[in-house]
C-alpha cells in the first residue's frame, strides 16, 4: 500500500466524517427540543409557545437539510476509498448501515416532510405525533451508525468464512457495550450542543435589547437548564467508557495516560499475537484529542453551573450583558469537545480499522496518489462550502428572530385557482 494514498484517505475520511458529525449533533439535539416545545404548545395553545416551535424548528430544518447532503457525500467517499473494509467486513457492517439508511432516508425524512408541510393540513395531535416520530427515528439512525462503529472498535458476534468476516451473533453486535456507551454519550452530547446553541442565539438577541425579550428570555433559560444535566450525562457515559478501555483497547489507554512501560508491554504482546509491526497509535493525535475534549468539558462545566444560578434570577437573564457575551462565545465549545472525543476514539485504535482483525492499510482501496489528491480536494471543497452555507443560513435566520414567515406560516389561498373553495380549508388547522 502506497503510504501517500493511506495518509490521504485517512485525512479525507477524518474531514468528511468530522464535518458531517457537526450537523448530526445539532440536528439530533434540536429535534428533541422542538418536540418538547411543540408538546407544551399543543397542550397550552399559547401563541408564544407556538412561535417558539416555529423559530427553533426552522433552525432545525435548515441544519437537517444541509446535513443530509454532507451525509450523502461522506457515504460516497467511504465506498470509493475504503473498499477493503466493505470487502472484508461488509457482511457484518452492511446490515446495520442498510437499516440506518432505511430509517434516515425513508422513515425519518417522510415524517419530517409531513411535519413541515402538514402544519395547516393535520390536526394538532397528528402534527405532534409526526415530530416525535422524527425524533425517535433520528435516535434509531444514530444507534445503527454506532452499532457499526462499535464493531470497528470492539468486534463481537462475528465468524469467519473464506477469510471474510460474517455475522454470527446479531444480538451480541446490537448489544455491544462499545456501541451502547457511545450511543448514550452521543445523544447526551447532542442535547448539550442544542442547549448551548439555544442559549447563545437567545443571548445575542437579549444583548441587543430585542423587543422579543420574553421570547428569548425563555429560550435562554431552556438552553441553560438543558445544558447542565446533558453535560453531566455526557460526562457519566464518557467516564464509563474510560473505565472499560483497558479491557478491549489497552494500547489506547496506555497512550492516553502516557505510561511508557505499559506501552512497551502492550506493544510486545501485540507483536507476539499479530506479528511484527508498530501497534502504537499517534500519541499527538490520541492525547491531543482527549485533551481538547477534557478542556472543553471543564469550561462547559463551569459555565453550566454558573448559568443555572444566574438563570434563576429574572433581571440577570435580561440585563447581564457580559453573561450574554460569554454565552455567545461558548456556542462552539460542545463542537470542539465532540470532535476532540472522536479524534481520540478513532485515532487511538490505529493501526486497526477493525480492532485486532483488519489493519487500516489493508482496508484502503487500490488508488493512485493523484486520484486520492483529486478526491481529497473535491470533497474538502464541497464540505467547506456546505459548512459555510449552513453557518450563513443559520446565522441569517437566527438574527431575524421569530418573524411571521417560513416554517408554520399559512400561505394557503382563500380559494382555489378555479374560484372554488380549497378543500384543505375544511381541515382543522393546529392551534397551539
């Protein structure tokens, strides 16, 4: 395997997977928040509650739409650059990835469409059910992806036929501790991301002395009071993963702790088991990713604890402008912590793509360095443009505030094109 091709392929996957996850985190978290807000609006029928659903729901839809495109691009490069992985382990990974595709691109997208375009076509209970189905399928989609990733980090439930891995015990694969712990960690991290995002956007408007002070005061409190418990749950799942790391990836654990003697011992053990080779992952990437994650956690912990106290005082929520600036500046913190965590998780298992079974160098497609450079350039350009587009759209809508347009706006004509009444007008529109 040409070393340039391997390095370029790894860099390409790191950029595309990391870029896609930036969208996934906010989408997963905001979907849950919007569903809870709509549940409150459905029961209260208050205009303010309905406006909160539309405003935060619009931001969720924007992030979801652009994120879908990044997912498609990532899947394409995955199949192009890593054919060895699909050939050797496709019989195990294929099932979970196929189910995730069905859940995300058929069920989730269908009900999201019903929620977006059925605002004034469905009664309020059917409309509420649609968004909760979207949330459930989003969680299922994340679970199936992490089932695949969990197998890469801790292979279980497999057999071997003709030199290829085959699925032997589906229950073991679905209940893989590596997948379940990561799922809890990711879901809580997504809620944390949504909480910081809501608090930051709301703080921007309160800092500018918006006339929508009640609307964004409530948004700031929702974000702050969501972030604190989400951070604790995220840390709990992360701590458990650290505790069990020694049992299935001892080299990653030794590198993270900087234990030279333990690194040498595990290296000798892996050499005796798998043959000559360098089984020590990059210390810079492994420890650096963990360090970024832990520093991000520490900063968010102080902000969350202080935020819960400050948010309890009404005057502070509306008038403490320095706190507003801090909340705006803190929006990127969950993203940095999550990317650092993924770098630690993925780089720490090198040189394996399927730990103990398939090396990364054996999973790369047989491509020329020129082809990989071209591929990396194209994919990086596409992802940079998509990230920039998403940031611009989110910023533009967030700065406009809860205007009466976009999601949930009733644009139905009073009459049909032929002068007859529109049959849809007879349907009960949701009143929140």
